[in-house]
């Protein structure tokens, strides 16, 4: 779900309230202007006096719009600290989640928490409901923009600079988050999923990430290593923590392939391995169309089964 009009976070709810107040204020001004227009257009036996016309201009054309706009501005300024809670902190014992925008995917690094080590994932963000999360945002190449419409407002991700954003999810669900800044040929194909979970389920997911990928000794695992996939993609527990491309640990849990480009199925993974440029122009992953189809299919089957 991707809608700023169906808030699932505290900041998004405040933005939605601001939207409704602004619409109401704009409608009030519009109705007043139309009312004055109709009043002025009605037939009159005698012309307006200079004093009456002056009063209409002062009260209807100046005082009323200024009062409404000042009220709207005051409400927006009063609401601003809630929309951008700069001093907010994440849950006790948890540090900020580091998100890096790259062409054209999202690198997400979770901090160490209690007895669980830090780890990296990609293109899917998981959060516990009811706990405030703090994000540090940057970009590796060009300007991107981090935006989860259902949870809160957007924040630019700028190379060489780290911005901070805080969000409080209030409802469980799966929410879509697009890149909100034009970043190149596949800008429209750069999105990530946000899964807001119950705290117990989130803790279990973190424990699974800490354990990493179980070794299967399957043909797909052997081909993944043999053909150099591990040189770019980390696979904790099997092939280390390579950082050039997205980490693929427990890849089968993710809903999409290629940062929201396709549904996560073996067929789509095989298509992406064979020729990623055909699906996502400008992506840095090279094509592997020189591999036999059965080997590509084995690697794809292996990845989607990593849950």
C-alpha cells in the first residue's frame, strides 16, 4: 500500500491532519470569493457608494483572507515539531538504522541490538509497530529521496552528507516506499517495501538474520559461488559479506526482485540474472546470459527458497 491519505504512522497522521485543515481553509476562502462574486454580480438599482465599496474591499478582500491564511500558517508551524521530531530517539538499546540510496536500490544496515550483531540487508525494511525508529540517510552516487508515504514525510539522501529522520509506526502491514527524487534511468523502478510487524515477530526476524543463511550444499548454492555471484552479493553463513551489490541473505523472504521491479518468483529472478538491463536500465549488475538456462534456473530456485 502506498498512500499518504491512509496513515499508518504518527508523523503521517499529523501530515494528513495538516492536509485536511489546509483543504478546509482553502475551501473557506474559495467559498467566500465565490459568494462575493455572486453578491457583486446581482442586479442593483443604485450604484455602490465609495464607502461601502471600500469596506467590502478591506473586510472581504484583505481582512478575511489574511485571517484565514494566518490561522493556517500558525497551525502548520505549531504542528511542525510533531512532523519532524528531531530530538526523538529510537527504542531503548537500539541505534539508528542506516539507509543508503544507490543506483537503483537501497542498502539497509541494522545496528547491533542486545545480544544480536549488526547486519545488512537490501530493498526491504522491517520495523516493530509502536516503537520509534531513527534513520540515518545518505547516498552513494546521486541524490535520492527516502519516503514512506504511509508512515511520514520525505527526506533527501545526499552524497557526502548524512540526514536524520524519525518515524513511529502505529499499524502493522506492508507499505511501499518509492524514491521521491529523480535519480536516473530506472528512477521509477527504485522502491522498497516496509514491513511493520508485531514486536515478537520482529525480534524473531532479527534472530533469523543474525543466524544467517543455512548451508544447503545444493546445486544452486554451488553455482552461486562458482559463477562469482558472491563477489558482489553477501550471503551471510554461506558466502561472506560482499558489499558491492545487495545482500541476499534470506532473500526468499522479500516480496520483490530488483528493488520493487518484479515479484519475487524463481522465473523473475532468472530473468533478472539473465539480462538485468532489459528489466532495469542503468543497473550496474552485468548480464549472465552466457550461462546455460538450467544453471540460471538452479541459482534462481536456490535464492527464492532462502527463507
